[in-house]
C-alpha cells in the first residue's frame, strides 16, 4: 500500500512535468512565430536585374595595303577592299573590310567618322577616301533603318560623330555584324610617305 | 487496485503529453530549417562590355621611278 502511494506520487509528478513541458513548448513556438517573417510555407524571391549595355567592337580593325606606287603613265591608283582590287598601282590588294559587331545587349544607332579626309590622308591632286557599309550578317541593319544606301561609297566624314549609318543596329548574335569597306584613290603626285587614318564608330542605345 | 489503475492512467497521460511535446518540437525544427532555405538569395553579377570602336587604314606611298629620276639623259649635241 505504501508502495502504491509512492508510485502514485511519482506518476502525478510525471504528469505535472509533462503538462508544464507541453505548455512551455507551445508558448515557445508561438513566440517564434511572432518573431519570424516566414515559415516553411513562405515564399522566397530571386531578383535579377539585367543592365542594358551598349557596346560595339571592330572584330577586324585593320586595313593595310602595304607599300606601293602609282604605275607609270597612270594619273592615280584605286585601292578598294569591296572588290579586293588595286588598279593603277603596285599595292597589295586587300579583300577584307572592317567588321563591326554589336556586342552589347541593346540595339544602337551607328555613326562613322574618320580623323582625316582625303586631302589630309592621301594628298595630291583629286584624292579619294570613301567608305561603304553592308550587312555582314543578314538583317544586322534592317533596310528600313539604313540611313545611307548600303553598298554605295560615300566620302568619309571628319565631323564627330560622323555620318549616321544605321538607326537600329541589331544586337542578336545571328545578325549583329556590319562590314565597312574602304576605297582610296591615290594620285600620282601624292607625297611618298607612310599614311594612316583612323575610323571611329559611335553607338548610342536606341 | 483502483490506485494502480490511476497510476497507469496518469503515466499514459504523461507519455501522451511528452509525445505531443516532442512532435511540436520536431515540427518547429523542420519549419525553422525550411525558413533558412527560404532565406537563400540569388544574385547575378554585372559585366561591363568594352569593345574596340576604331579601325585603322594604312598604306605607304613609295617614290615612283620618275620621282627618283633627278637627272635625266644628257645627250650629245
């Protein structure tokens, strides 16, 4: 009988402890719910911002005809990368024009300027320094957005930013490159020397 | 006999309360882990593209034979 009392006491204590533990656990969890902004059912958000980037790149950036002279008896020589020919002179023919790529992630307008015109670049009597733009990849500059006639030669422009070539130069990889060909006419009386000129392309996001 | 039944009943109740307490604790722990996972963030870095925007045109004009000829022929008269 005495044993039963002891056991009964222990059992009552055990129940009391369990009840206290249960209440304490419940209160603790309720308190954390108030602190936290989310539980297992809450949602997480991943945010990504893509910054627009306007960038162009001359993937082919050098045209070099090397050394040469105007043939005897000729008034001038014509060097043309579009046709890949040299007529009336002894320079090495170049058949590769500049390749200009839109490497950004937005369509851009494109202007072309040079640091020298025909007189300051070539010199002599009636020199010529011209450029000609074509789509290297179809649709790089859609027909509706061509500001000049593609495939036709134009005198270079030394006034910044230069001549507007395209109002909507595309950036998608399959159609984002233009070809710029150069033609120079070297008069027989041009001063013998090394001659160089820089063409600069300016892009502005549409 | 009644005392023993009461003791067993109390122990069973105690076990049940303890079990409920354990379940609540486990549930809370699992929720807390999920919340940590939900806190994870995703980010994307930025890349600045820089290209070459200029091309060079070069050539050399050499002296022509006529330009090198400073003398000419001096024939006998």
